[in-house]
C-alpha cells in the first residue's frame, strides 16, 4: 500500500463477537466476579492483529441493534432458527462497544437495519471516495460486496486467521462472481438466517444455472426449461427463492451518523481504556493494546528523568555518604530467583535529581559496609515490588532493609483490581511520564547481566530507582486522600518484610515421602483406569473429551450434558451429575482416575519446587486478590486438597526441620472468621448470641431455619445452612445455591427466605452494603481498605450485578484479610519480644503455620491464642484453634 492510499477497514461487530465467543472456551475467560470475557478477549485480539496487518487510515465497527428489522417485518421467521444466546455471552457485546469507544474507534449502528447493511453502505461510500476497503465479517452475504477495491476478510478459524475473499477467490470457490453470489445464496438457502433454499440444489448446481443464464432473474424466467428433479423443485419453490433474493440484498444507501470519510480513529481515552482493562482483568492483552493508545505523555516539567551515573566502589561510598537521612531514597535491583535462591548483581540508588548504579560483584569491603548501613538504617527506602529484591539482597549478605514504601503495593491499594502494576505503566498513569528503557536496556528485575550489555542494563536499573520517587509522592498523596494511610503503613508495608523472611525460611518436606506418595497416586490412577476400561470392555483415552463423548453419549447412551463448541461437556461437575443419575461404574472409575491423577500432579509439582535445603519456598503475592487476601505461587500452598483422606496425605509430607532444634509444627487458625465478621457488621442478635454462647453456628442457624431443636439438626441440614451462610458472603444467588447443593431453585429460594426471616439483620446489612457502595462508589473494610466499584451505577444489568456481588463480599472478605495480616504482624513481634526461636512459616487462608522450637509449645500456644484473639475488637469473640503435630496434617484440627 502506498503512503497516500486511503484504506477503509470495516468490522462486523456482532459476527466477530459471536465467533470469538465460540472460538475460546468460556470457562477459561472470566473475571473474579463472574463476568465471562472470552468474546471480548477474542474480539480485541482480532482487532489488534487486523489493525497491524491492514494498516487502515479509516475504520468503523458496525453492530446490530436487535432483531426488529425490515427483513423481519416481511418474513417473521427470519433468523428464527438460531439457538438462544448463551447466558455467558450476555453483556460482552456492550463491553466490546465500551472498549471500542474508549479506543476512539467509530461504532456505527442504524435502527431497523442490520450491521451488514451499515457495512455495505460504508463500503459503497469508500469505493466512491477511491478507498481500498476490507470488510471483516463471518457473514457470507458480504461476498456480494467484493470488487476490485473491496476485499472480504472472512474468518477461517475462530477469529485468528482471515481468508482474503477477493472477487477471484469467491469465483474460484463458488463458481460465480460476487454479483451473482446473492443469487446463489437465494437458491441454496441460508440456514443461519432461516431462509430455506431449493431442495436438492447445492452450490454447484446453483452456480451452473447462474453461469448458463446470467443471473438469478434469468434463471427464474427460464425455470420451465430446467429439467430433472432439481428443475421441478425450483418451480415448486419460486416464491421462496424470490423472497430470499429480496431479503439477502444488502442496503447500500443508508443515511448514517458516520460516513466512510468520517470514520477515522480519534485520540484514545487512555484512562478509560485502562479502567476497562482492569475491570476485565486483561493483563497480557493490555500490553498488546498499548500501540493503539498513542504515545505516552511527555515527562512533566518537574519530572525530568536523570541519566544515572555508573559508579565504582569508591563512587558508591561517596554517593551513599552524601545522602540526606531525612529524604526518601529510591532503590532498584536486578533480583531474580530459582527455587527460592536469589541472585542480585546490580543496584540503583537515587535521591532528588541524582541517581547512580553499581555492579555489586565489584564492590570492596568499604562499599559493602556503606551499602549495608544504608539498607539497614535509612528510614526512607522506596522500592517497587520490594519483596523479591529484599530477599535477594538478604541472601547476598545484606540486611533486610527497613522499607518505607513499596509503590507496587500503594498502587494496588488505590485500584485493587488493576490488571498490572508494572513500574513504567504506573508512572505513565499517575505521573505523566514513562521511565521506559531502550530496547537494549532491560528493566530492573528482568535482566541477565553480561559483559556486552552491562552498562546499558545498569542505566535502566538506575532509572527505575529514580522513577519510584515521584511515583511514591503521588501515590502517598492519593492514599492519604482515600483514607488508607493506616492500611498502607500499619498493615501492608510492614508485612512485606515478614513475608520475605517467611519465604526465605521456607518449610521442610519429606522428599522421599513425596516421591513414594506420587508413585502411589500414579498406581491408584492406573487401577482406576483399568477398572474404567473393564466397565466398557475396551480402552479409551480418559483425557480426551472427544473419546469420552463417544463412550458416554453414543456407546452408553447417557443423558446429554451441556452443549459446548466441541460437543457435550465432560467436565467434572457434568460427570458427577451423570454419575448421580446413572450410577454407571465407568463414571465412578473415571472420576476416581481424575481425582488421583490430579493428586499425583500436585505431588509432582511440589517435588519440582523442593530446593537444595529440602525446603519449599513459596512466594506470597499481596497485589492479586482485590479483597486483600494473600495469594501463594511457586508452588501454591493454599490449594493443596484437604477435603479427602488422599488429599490430606499430601500435608503429611510437610514436616519440621530435622536436627535444627525444631520439634513439631503448630497451626493456629480463626474459627469461622467471616461469619463472625458478618455477625459484627450486621449486628444480628441471633448470630451474636450464638457466637457468644460458643454454640456450633451452623447447627444453631439450622435449628432456626428448619424450625427444629439444635439436637434435631441433621448433617444434611447443617451442610445446607453452612453453604448458604458462606454463600451470602460471596453474593450467592438462589440459582447458585441450588447448583451448589444440587437442589431445585425454588427450594434454594425458600431456604434463603427462611434464613432471612430468622436473621433479618443480615438481610438488611447485605442490602445496605450494596446501596452504600452504590452511593459513595466503593466498599470499605473495618480498617479503611477500599474497593472502588463504579460499575454499581451501570445501566447494564450484567455489569451491575457483577459489581453488586463484589460489594457484598469485599467488606467481609477484606476485613478478614486485614485481621489475618494484623495477627501475623503481632505474632511476629510477640515471638521476637519473648525471645522465642519458633517461627512463622506459612499463611494459608485463615491459618498460620509455625515451626516449633524444642520446649516452646506452652509459651507459643498462649502467645498465639492471646495475640490472634486480640487482633480485632468485634461484638463476638475471635476464636483461635491451635494444633500441634509432627506433620502439617497432624497439627491440623
């Protein structure tokens, strides 16, 4: 394409959204609040790719406004055969449109007409204006628009691969010109539009007639001359063919609000795009979208980025000795890790408008001492993503610094569901500049220093060390304005050092026991597989959904499950339901095979993460869960299955350090903390009385819901009430409760009504929490942690309900997370103050795990009960359960 060629790109929004929905598995694309996002993800991926490949100067995306069109007026059955829109698709088109508008991509619609007609009108306008036009659509009706200047970009597979349907390509495939494709479609029919064609007439026959007679009117005029069964059928369906031909004509002369000449991208609203990407929780896709957002803002007048000086050992000593003890100091390193072992070779230090970088591998003792003094005593150290850097410095022999601020955590507190907290992105958002490095200057934390790129890499680290300072100033101000200074400085920042120490310590494992357990689970999986084969008389790939579909729904003729793009689903929930209905042994053994295979995979994953010290060093994340809960990765020790005997055996592999003066493990967890917070926040007298009396909460609630005595509450009743009580915290609906308990929706709704009748203050609190959040725009924990939810005011039901669920659970889950973090801080301080050698190793959900030093159990148990029990002042007591054992499982209670 020459530089002066104008190129118009037209996109069929609904068509591409549907294709994206079915191309990507919906179960893999949803937000933490339940909004499905696969159609949005696929559509935006397509948009990025096609903009890069087509390089349009003009662009427009057309959408249908509904089924009420002139075609439906003529033919009420038009498109009537289409399947009902999947519930997971609802809301996604609106999200796509919101994102397009934020990207300043013109969105064009027309009442009473379809997107096809809008695209056809714009294509004709583009041709008249001398533009080259590409139309991205999955609707073959568009083939009638192909011309020397119009190419149809037709999706071949999902939305990732587009076929270029030029006039020559259409004639080669269908045997007719684009002008005659409309006639071919009228003869053959269009199933998607519920337009039946002539029986027995396919593409080849229709093309032969159209070639012979010239066009469809001529074919119809010569109908009496066409022999055979096909000719007879044509004569019997002339009116239907004529109707099809009228309906599939695309309208090309609409009066649109945006013309082809006006369809030009404006300046993207970066803030709106960022907010939508955060809402959708798109991380990688957000980075791919960056080129569409335009250049980042230029540096602010007072934010001129300095060029860091590369200093030797003497220069580092000189710079450090001249630092102001009262002013913040920015620090950045190239920390990297493998199985808990950290490596750090370079450091950047900045204050004011000066920044230096140094190669740590070349420092002499004087420089090491100066750096140690800085890290160990300066009160104003600011880092971005501090914890891995603190750990790497500690493993290199430097003291764990006194951290003043972590800009990643501060940014997370302000927007806890933001998709990314990378330094460059945050500087662009909050400060109007980007500390982005040149292509040959890797960012801090990602580089692998080699002789060729050491200097440029060190420059990048120094730039990052400086960039955290203006960012920290802005974030502090915004945190203070939001009333979250206490959450930041009293909870989150002090916790960084404690988590770093826990990760450095790790937890010991029985390595040989893990290996043996993995082999045992493997043998059990094979036994279940053999039993499954025996139940059907032949082997089958138990990991292949396609083969399982054949066995279940063809060979065994079982009831069909939910329909997916690849056939009837064979996921765990569906197969469990099938087993309940049929009791077939094949399903029993298949489910057993899946369970033990998953356990084996868990064990194998843990084995890979055992470091040379025979300990596993998990990594805790403070900036993932929007509610404030900690997450665990590499490995995730919070998802070890503990609801089955087999799963609990994995916890038997975690043990105290052998021969290091540690005798056992101790666990301490809060009993029903979320329900206690619910009782406190709602002020419900019934729940408060139950907790104060020390009764079993779920039996107490069950007795009132089912109107029986506490002794008469059966295990089934208790399970139902427990599921509902916790479900309310997560905004569970009657439908969700029915699925969870495998009961009817009406029964679930009745159960909830009975609950609220007995515990009315809970219902009032839940309703009030949502209305309060809608009024002020955010939820808040007891300690002031906020979660902003602008979607509560959305006029789109799907988006609004998603935010309402978040508004229900954020204050309760967030308060529970705050209390657990406060407890960790106080336990750590109390252990140190008492001079005890026992140490905290893990935090899992509402539990902490400690390694118990010889002879310290009584002191540690009393300390845990007192400190954790007093971590919050509630209307009900905080009950702490304490256990001790030679393994993690034995210490459980």
